[in-house]
């Protein structure tokens, strides 16, 4: 979880061949899944959100799980609730 915006952006480009500026949010977690980083393009720049759980862990999808898509309005609503 030491990687910053530049290295995570390069990882997205090299590992899956996508650009981090395509409007998709890319999530990264540590092994125990107690920390989460979210790389997000907002139209003018890249944001790096970080969340650490003191108890519990993030539920992470398995490789064969269906990809979840979130509508833009729902994404803005979820970020507005947290702020």
C-alpha cells in the first residue's frame, strides 16, 4: 500500500492495458483487506482515495465474479454522503 498515484496509474496501464483517465474507478487493497485505495479520474485530474478499517475487512470479489458497474449519479451520491 505504499504506491501513490503515478505508480498505481502505471500499474493499471501495464497490468490491464487501460488508462486511468477513462472514467473508471480502480480499487486496490492490501492482503488482509483492511486498507483500500481507489484511483479515480474526475475529468480534470486523478484522485487517490484511501480508507483504513480499524476492525473488519473489505469484501473483495473473486476472479470469476461479475464486474459491478455504478451509474454516475449513484457514484456522486455515494461520495456526497461520505463528505
